[in-house]
């Protein structure tokens, strides 16, 4: 056997220490590009040296050659505890003479194999939403993120299923109170892997906050089995410590709830001894505990009624108990998860803010604003007179600049506006589009949302009425199962007055008595099939306030900021979550987050409209069709007349294929979501262009068809795709008006959607007129008729899906659709019928969803026949799209 031994530890760590010194300089200048350059250089050095080991202690093996030898000789890290006495220049990271401990952070988290690809996609999405250099710091030491495959284990605290271990190593300041550049991005990676994807922290790595609730992920039975073995073989707690007891929630070493002295429980509190409280809070259920904690945070934000004891019992971190250590700046060192700005570094511009991909808070940097611009003094005085800002403003004056003189021969622009720039206090003063002496001002206002209360709202069947049985189950139909397994959020904006909370809650309870599925939970039946349990567990209802007037943040663009206006569906067991946010001016916003497997868009909004009807009183909530179990029965004998493999279903992919799919050369672009307005005049112009046909006779087309065709062509042009590339438009087709034998009953509340996929080469799509794309769309949508829907029901019910290991093609983890486009029509959907008795919404918008190639086509709130499109593209393609969408 060839034996390859490691390089001298001091040499390796001298290089690492040099990198630390270099990165400290980078941190001081906040230079992301330099950090990325160092990361690339480090990767090259490590790769050329085959990552450190030496062949027989002399020279490294050739790059790419395997490292072979005894494990105890290859693993070099353990042989370096202290380095030479050279002013600690070549000290090992864990040298006890280094007063601040290790000079880097290391997070090691194990993710179930079934969730690994989704986590990687989330990190890619976060990368695209942030500064391109935000994640370079994880590449400085260990060449990016290390992945290790780990097999499932039968050990009590082993991996329950095959897993992938992710290791991230990144810069740690010598000053614990100093925030890292891009602190928020790195924190959000850890938040996502631990909270969204069920990651288990490595016991010997990570900071305190990673271990909050970690042991609960193993399941009560496995933890109990482990503790039984531990008590049998370590009755004196020799292998316990205060830290391990806090992590495990046990009583072996003085941590947790119980106090052990010579084997006797000695502390008495209230009407039980300490040991009685071990695991007690978990018996109330996650929803009840979450509701209690929300109320506690709202009414006791400073922890006045908390103590170390109560925090240990509740498993929280408000008073120094549990795993986290809460104090000013604790989130910077990972000692806690931030819940207020003081946990970060507010004096240095780092505040506690929701993440870009998740709503979980983390420390994020804000830009320091300076005052500059044309006619700065006069413009600033104008800004002050408009009550836009006080002394902390960046004001750009655009008065006198010919912003409306641009003319390509088709007329001047009817509106000019600067692009979205999320910098608080940034103000643009510009001439109004009206052409008179009025002035427009655009400012980014930081909208701080505070949750005031949250609760589960359960169905109200009326005084004296007997509730329906709560053990009923509703099976998911073939249309439900083939849809996206994710929560979808919508946002509705209302003018004053806002209805009282009591009225909204009472109306919601009445609506749930009719639409019972939304108050249920997912479960499985005796055959292992997914079902909706009609257990009346309730809808999660959140009441929040905003510290600014609604008009100060309008027009609200589809940016990450709107995520604070609705509950997150991440890991939610509720099928529907609702948030009502009251603004300082009296306006209010309603955000809904519903599970797509329960209902499609039309059915979900019917429930929301019913909630408004029940709240304002008058007529009773219209009944719904309680027929999900029988309405889509297969034919006998079945007739599968169309191909559904590769359309509604696909083969399950292995991890290596999933990780590599949808790779698009974006040149470091970030994803942008934009709302585009097509006026009534432009819609009529598109219809006129689409009226021609290959046969020469005029043809009619719907608003959706001509707008979708125009969008398809413009996006394909903006992406710069190869002309030979095939591109498809994925169109959601509602089966309610298409299934005729039998018809879908009125009031049906589930999913009835399949997809049409008109396809063309990019070259043909762009070379031919608009009517060609319209014909492709019309022909393919018409093909998805009653016969197609019935063929799908027969195929999905035949057992072929299970036998062949097929999975739905609707993949909620997919973040890039290029070269295709996923488009949803909301024309004809009752978006503006929601009314709580104070008037209909003045604006509806889907939530921020950074999914490249995703588009929503909807009627404009103006009600004049114009159309709004919410579209997501990479920034480079979006810039081109902006320049051509009104002309291509």
C-alpha cells in the first residue's frame, strides 16, 4: 500500500494565518471582489498541492491522484495542538494560546438526501439575490462547501436516512462585536439548512443558535431510547456537561430543567419537582406553543416575566437558559438567533432583518447614506417640504433634466421612473408625468412590520349546532397530487377603514365551517396515501402593524420586502395561513399563504371571497361541493389516449442529476422580479397584430393569448438563446369549463389544472409574426380538452405512476425555467371580489417569487382593460426585456 502522509501542520496553518491577515484587510475595506480573488487563488494552491498530503513525507502526489494510506496518518489536523513560539504566526486554529479561540467559524450540518438538492437550489437562489461576492468567504479556506455522503444509521441519535453533510468555513473577526461583511447572507444559509430543510447540526461544530430544537428532530422515541442507554451506562453523568445537557434538554450535568445532586431531585417549584417538566412543553403541540410564544413576544418583548427557569422549561433563550446566549451582539457570534437590532450591531449598520429567501431574521447590513446630487441644497429643501426625510437623506434632483425627451419615432414616454433601489432615505425628485408644474418624489422607505398577535382560528358551526365529525378524511385527487407541493402567497391592499380584528376572526371561522379543508391538516390513510384530515385544527391568523403609511411605500414592487406582508409557508403544518397588517394611515393589507395541493388559484380565492362575505354579513356563505372523493373516477375500461410521461409526470432523478440540472450561464446575474404594465391601447394593438393568420383570413384571439405570445417572444429575445434551441410556453389550463362528461360540479374546491406546452425553436418564434405564436398557443390549449383530461385521470389512476416510480413534473424546487416560460393566467379570476364590508382592494399582487421564467398575467387594478404582468428574469435579460417589451 502506498502511504501518503500529511504536510507539516505548521506550514499549512502559516498559510491559513496569512489568509486571515489578508481577509482582515478585506473586511476593513468591504471589498468583495478582493475576497473572491483570494478564494480563487486559495483554490488553485490547494488543488495544485492536492490539498496538503505528502507522499512518504516528501512531495505531494500529482493533482487529481487519490490519497491512499492509513486513516490515522492521513488525518493531519489532530497532530497540531500548539505551534512554534513565533508570536503565534504559525499557530494552529485551536492553539490554547490564541485568546479568541479559532479564527474562523465552521458550520457542519447533515441534510437528508431527499432534501439536499432543494437546499442547494436555495443556496443558488440566495447567491443570485445577493451581491455576487457575498458567498466568496466560504471559499477562502476549504475551496467552497464540502459535501460528504453519509449512510443511514440505526444508532439512536444517528441519521435516520441517507444524508449529505455540508461543511461551511468562513471568517471570524478577532472582535466578537464586529459584524462580518455579508453577515446576513451567511446567516441565511445556516437558517435555511437548519430550519427549512431539517438539517442536523454536527455535534462538534456550529455555534449555539444552531442547536436550538436540534434534538427534537430525532423524534421523541429515538431520544428516549438514547437517554435510557445513557442513564444505564453513565448514571453519574461522567460524560455529561452543562452544554450537553442544554442541547439534549436533560438533567445529567446541571443544565436543562432538572437539578441532580447525588441522584436525588431536590428543587421544588410550584406543584411539581423539576423532573416532571422534562419534555412537558412538547405535549401541548407545536401550534399551541408557537401561539403562546407569539403572544409572549408581543406583550413581554423585554423578557420581564421570563427567568432562567421558564426559559429552560419552554426551550427558549430569553433569559439565559437553553442553548442560546442572549445579549447585545450575540447573533454576530452565533450565540443566538436575532430577534431585535441590539442582537446585531446597529451602531455599525447591521440590523435584525428578514432574510431574502426566508423570513427568518438575521443580521443584515444597511448602506450608509451621504448627501449629494444636482442642486443638493435646493433639492433637499424641497424634500423636507414634502415631508419625505429629515437629516439622513440622499437626494438626487432631476428637475430640468430632459427625462421625457426620449423619442424613437413612436412618441415620448408617458412615464419615467428610476429603477428600484433598496436604500433607506434615498430620494429622487423629478418632474411629474402630467407635464404641469407638479413634482414627483420617489423614496425607498424601510417598512418595519411588527407581529402583534397570532392564533389558530377554527370553524364556527353556529350557536347550538353540532360540529361535523373531526375524524373525517378527504383523499387528494389525481389533480391535487400532480400539482406543486408548496404554499403560494397572495397579497391584497385596502384603503381605510380597516375592519376590527374580532369581525375578521368571526368571519373566518364562519367561512371555515363551509370550506373545512383549509382548517385541516395533511395525513395518510391506511394505504399510505396522502389525505386531508378534517380535524378542525384551524387556520393560522396573524395580526401585524407597519410603522409607516401605506402610501409611503407605494407603488409596492414585487421585491423581498413584500414577504413580510404574509406568513411564511416554510415547514408550516397549517394548510392556510393569513396575515392582516395595519398601516399607520388606517389602510390594511391581507396576505394569504395556502397549500397548493389543497386547491388551485381559482378555488383558493373562492375561499378568500367567502371569508369577506362572512365578515361583512348578510347572505350566508355559499355552499361548496363536498365531492372530492368521487368526482374524478377513472373510466371502466380506462382509455389512455395521450402520452402523460414527460408531461405531467417525470422519472425521479438521482441527486447527481438534480444538482446539475437547469444550469444556465448567467454571468453572475441576480434574479429580478418586475411588474410590467400593458395599457389598453397596447393590448388592442397586440390583438390587431395577432388577427392575421397563415390562411390570410382574420382570426380572433383572447387577451391572454396575444399577451402570452408577445411575452414568449420578448423573453426569448432577451435571454439571447441560440436560434436552434427549443423553447416552450407552459400554460396552466383550467379544466372546469373543459371537462364535459361529466362536468366539474359548481363549487368544487380542489385542483382541476393541467398544462399546455406550445413549443417552437427560438429562431422560428422570433422570425415569424406574432400571429404565429398566437396560433401555436391556441392550437395547444385547444388540445387540452375533455378527452385529454379524462385520459390523464385514467393514466394517473392506473397504477403506472407507482409501478414506474414516476413523480409529478411540477417541481417546487425548480428555480430556473430557461429556455421555457411558466405562465399563469389570472384573467377572469375574482382577484378584486374580496370585500370585508369596507370596500374592495385597490391592488392585488402575487408575492415575491424569484423563479426565473415565471410569469403571472392579470387584469390591472385600474379596471380599464389594461394588463399587468409579473415576471422574473436574470438581471441581464431583464434589462434587455425592459428595452424591447413595448416594441418587439
